[in-house]
C-alpha cells in the first residue's frame, strides 16, 4: 500500500515548468477501526498533504491506502460517495469549513439529518450537546460564522465533523490553536467516539505530548517520507531515528523536578525541490556518518511493528 502524491511545481519564468515534486513519497499506511495513528513532523513534511490524499481530497498519482479492507486510492465514484459519508477532515483553517450564511446550529443539524444518526426531534438536543462538548454552549446555535472568532469557528468545525460519527477522521492540527481545557474536552470526545463507534483517526500534530496521550501508533514524517513508525509508547521510550529523537527532546518538560531545557532541533528542513543526497536528514543529523551523505536513502524497516529509516543500529540512537 504505497502512496505517492505529486505536485506540479512551476518555475519563476512563465510557461517554464519543472518536473513534479514528490510531496509525499511511497508512503504506506493501514488502519484498523478504532485505531488512532499520530502523524508528526515539522511544517512542510507532507503531513497535511498525506492526510488530504488519504481522504481523496488531494492529488494522488499512485499508491494505495487501506482502511477496513477498502483501498481508498482506487475507489470508484460509488466508493468515493461512501467515503464522503463515512470520513471527515477536521481542518486547520477554521473559516474554510463553514458556510458563512448558515447558522451554526443549522450547519451541525444538517449533518445530523443528512447522516441520519439521530431522530428528527433529537437533532436540536444533540446540536446543543455537541456545542457544549466543544465549549461553546447552546447559545451559539444562533450565531453565524462571521460572528465567531477563529477559535470558536474551529470548534464549530469539530462539532460538525464529529456529528457525522465518521468511521475515519483525519484531524489536521485541529486543537493546536485552542485553550488547554477545550483541547482536553475535544480529545476526550475523540477518545469516546473511538470506543463507542470504532472511529479510526489520523491525528496530524506538532504537539507530541497530545499524540502520546491519544494515539496507539505514531508515524514520523520528514520531507514527504515516513522515517519512523511504531507503537506510540515504544517509539517515545526508544526512538530508532535521530529525527524522532530530536522531536522528543524538543518537547518542553512539564515535570518541574527534571527541568531539562527543551532542546529544539536546529535549522529548517531543506526544500523538497532539492533533497539532499543520501539520507535526506543528514545535514541536520547529530549522529550522521560519512556514509549517510552519499549512500542510498535508508528504507523504512525493522522487525515487528517498530520501523525506522536509519542505518544506525536501534540501540545506537541517542535520545
Ligand atoms: Fe542520521 Fe545517517 Fe540515520 Fe540518516 S541514516 S538519520 S543521517 S544516522
Ligand atoms: Mg499542515
């Protein structure tokens, strides 16, 4: 199940176009019902592109994504229609998801009616419930998106997506901008839907602490590739890729007794237009060997569910 997403990229001279850039390259993912996969990495690593491609909302040139036995990448019109009913994307952009003319309560109620998840006379009560859960309260049912702040809009978008009780949700940085207490409530709601309706989730985030709390598995992306994947606790306890280790070291320590300073990874990822030769992470890797600069990019491999794309033996990776 390898997924590749290409982007055409135009040069600066009109009419001159460069070959397509691989924004996401040979990624392979499979998800079980109820499973939560965290997708982490810096901006520009391809996380959002991959998330949209999985739901067939983005360009997809080759590859496949399996969910519950269905190949999302090769779905026909009928399957796509089913995909639209059974999956939801929770946006990073709070305004893009809502119709500006529709009252918030109607926008959420519409979803409940179309998807038939609750009886007609229960719609209003469920709308109020959902608004309560995302920390807005029933009073907001009468507002229009234009009356709301960005954070409030975002919460309406979340309520609307979850009203569908989707089988698979892709949540792209969906709680990053919110208050910690609202974050907690929304995370609880996501967890509740996982157990109650078996909703699977791809949770795209910068915040590794939330991923650790919420996700069974984690996949780490760097420049369009997955460089490490495995059960969340295993990956956090003993990362096998120096990039993952650096992301973990960059988590601010909230335990006051161990006040180690967060140690951010220096530098920016290079442009996907000019991938470094060898291991694409080598210019920023504190453990790079001479070989890493010239050899073939290491494949994602490992025994069992924990895999990494690094030539170092697992025990050599420094956390
Ligand atoms: Fe670092 Fe080399 Fe491993 Fe790449 S292959 S992550 S450069 S040690
Ligand atoms: Mg993004």
